[in-house]
């Protein structure tokens, strides 16, 4: 290892399940000091395993890893002060407040407990007394990143830090990371967002434990809008096919023009308005996208419209049924996929499917057929009797979708259904969503992938609890003088902040 090298990896191999699962396969990689390197790959490609090997949390089967000239396992204590690691799963204490988590982390690393500057930059200054478990998904990611950056580490290892984070905040996260240690820190950043790749010095694409591309992002795709297509090509390409979900979907009869209506919905927590006078109508077979920054009120709106949270005022109608007056009847018309994996992690995949079949009123042979159909469609066979909590992220999302659609609901509420999943799985999900809409299913979806907004028939941009713009993707891009939906999102939000 030369003086200018931070990480050196040679012929690294790691297997699991007594050698049955090959996670990292004879991988070699050299990362110079001060470089920001992006790790890109499908679920199960080996990204998380590689990060854990570099951090000394796993022992390799064979091969060589050197970090800052040290062995990450044998010299773990010496490296602790030089590295900051943010795991994929939120690793802090959800019952402690933001401030208490930070103070605890400062004690562990023996560093200055003053996080005021980073809290202000991350927009968390006003949330220091809130339990971490009550933060939005994006706020949790920001809190985790603050902890990883604490103490000015030389090496920062980030496992999908921007999952569930809106485009504007993702830019801020990258800025925070690049400014770490005066801009001289080395960063290894795993991501599912292809548009992030052009913010890295080096892009490393991993497939089945091997590197299939390592170089400058612009050499792979000069335009950031082409990056996802290029990565998919490297992985063997995606061929659109008939959605087995839609093929097996039996659309119930629908009356009336509007299947989903939000009518002046308001949700207050004390003096804080999470949602202000939210109103919209969605037609049968329409895909309606709800976009907005973290904490804008999107998930709160979802929960009210599903009958999971009682509105302070206003109401919603699902298939003409008032969600406040008759919540159970209204819910029977919809399938709901929550932002956070909301199934039972200690139950098997089969048991989750059977439970939700019963919850949605499917019994006897009808329930058995629905479980068998979901198993076949989503290829759960090898995971069927394993705990759902141990599934790879992509399969967790598949299971959540399977449980939401198994009773053939005419309305689907999908709260960030593709958050954190790889590019191939996202294509698969949207193939299902678009195909279901063509059969007449009404879809209300939130997403932080702005390219996914292009698949929506109409989009509502949500900010600080209220709608600030509604229209087709093309109409919103024209309104914001933007070429892409991400540019439109950022421009409209920034304009709103300047002219509140």
C-alpha cells in the first residue's frame, strides 16, 4: 500500500451458509485517499458484505484487506477513531431522543458532544427532543449520517445513506459528506440512486460479488440521465414482459368517475400542522404521484386516507365510502404498502401471506390459492419458510406488495414502494404498477425517485403539509423551466422557500 492509498483489497472472497452463498468473489479494488467512491449493484450483489469486510465486522474466507495501512479485524481498535460507519438499517436507539442518541454516540467514540452545526445543516435542530423512532425515514437517515461523520473520520463507510431521502436533501447529504475532514476524507458510499453516481469521483458496479465496472461515472454515461440504462446493460439488460401480477388480477366492478377523494384533510399535532387542507381526486386506472421533501406530510396523508390515523378535520372517500364514517368498509377496497417494512419479521414468509389473506377476508381454499399465487408470481420458494425479517430488501418489498394485492383491491396505496431497492427490481415493480393501472386499478404512490414520477399520469407536489403544484409530469417541468422531474422538484421547492 502506498502513502496515497486508503483501501487496498486483493482477491477477497466471502461466503455464507457454509459456503453455499458466495457474496464476494475474488474481488480486488484500490481506493486512493480523499476519493469519493460509489458502490452500485443489485440486491445481493455483495455491496453490504464488502462494506462490512472493510470495516472489520466480518472475517473474509480468503484474500487481503488493508485500511489506512491496518488490518480491519486485527487492528479494529486502532481503526475505530479513523473510520465512521453508517449501516443500512437504522442502528440507533429509537426510544431515545435525537439529542440523547448523539450524546451516547459521542461517549462511545470519545468525541466532542457538540453536534449543533451538523444538526443545523441537516435541518434537525428543531427535532432534538423527538424520539428517534418518531422521525420520518429521511430524518432518520440524516441522524445516522451525522453519527457516521462525527469525530472527523479519515474513512467514511455509508451503506445506502440516502434511502428514503428526497432529492434536495440527498444533495445536502452528499455536500455534508464531501466537506468531512475539510474535504479530505475517503468515502465508500453504496447507493440505489443512479443519479447520485455523477457526484462520485469513481463508480464501482458490482454484480454477483464481482466488479463489472470501475472508473469515472462520466466515462460510463456522460449524461446522468443515461446512468441507470448503462448499469442495467452491464447487468445483462432488462426485458419488459407481461406482468404476472396483472395477468392474475381480477378487477372488481367500479362505480363513479373518482375512486379516491381527499376532502380538506387536516392533521394537527398540538399546534403543528402535519397536513393542511389537502384535497385531490383520482380517477379509476390513474397513477397519481405524491412527491415532496421528507416531513412534508405525505405518509401522514396516506395514513389518514387508510383509516390508520384520524383526521383533525376533513375526510376521504375510497370507492365512495367515507373513511371517517366507515373506516372498515373503506379499507376493504384498498391495498396498502407502508413506507417501512410493516409485516411481521419473526413470522415466515408463508405465515405473513396467510395472515394477510385472512386479514383481507380470504378464507379456506380461496386463501390457499391466493398464497400459492403470490408465491409463484414473486418467486418466494427459497424463502417461504424463513423469517420475513431476514429477507433481502428487494424481497421484503416484494412480500409487502404481495400482501397488499392478494385480495384484488381496486385501489392501491404505495408509500415509497421501491425505496432502497436496486434498478432491476424497480423496473419489475413499475411494470406491475403500470400493468395494474391498465386493468383499472387506481394507484396513489409516493416516491423519492424522480424518474419514477415520469410514470405517473398526474403528480401533486407536497410541501409543509399542503399541495403547492399539481399536474402531469410535463406540465410541472414546463412550470419549473426544467428538463427533468428532479430539476422541477428542486426548482419548485426552492422557489417556495424563497417566497413562502
